[in-house]
C-alpha cells in the first residue's frame, strides 16, 4: 500500500493514490491530522491553480510547508481535488 513517511512515521497511507507530474497524491482523509499545522504559504501552478500548504510537526521535529494541496483546482486538474502531495523530507513509497 502506498505510504508517506516523515520523521520515521507513516503520516499517510492509501490504496487510492494518483500520480501527477511524478508525485503521488494521497486522499486528504488518509493524512494524519495530528502532525499538521496550518501554513499561510500559497503558490500558483499554471494548470492546477492555487496551492495551499501544511507544515508537519511531531515529537520536536518540524518541516515547514511539506504538504501541499489544491482547495479549488482548475477544471483540467480535477484529479487532485481532495488530495495532498509531499516534498522536502517526506518520503513516499508505492
């Protein structure tokens, strides 16, 4: 089963992932709430739209803006709706 691992902890796990631009996108509900902190960061993707971010924090470790999602993806990017992706020191395995 695909997983996202951060700080030696599984923070998301699901059989329902999609790959977009080489990144695994997990269903939002598969992401552990207890490791998330809101972020004010936003970026723009020309074809997916405006991305929002979460910071990960657990057991004294923090990784700023390691999780991103598209709250209102553009029509051609509907596959990422209600999904999250990871970067920085989050490892994904499929």
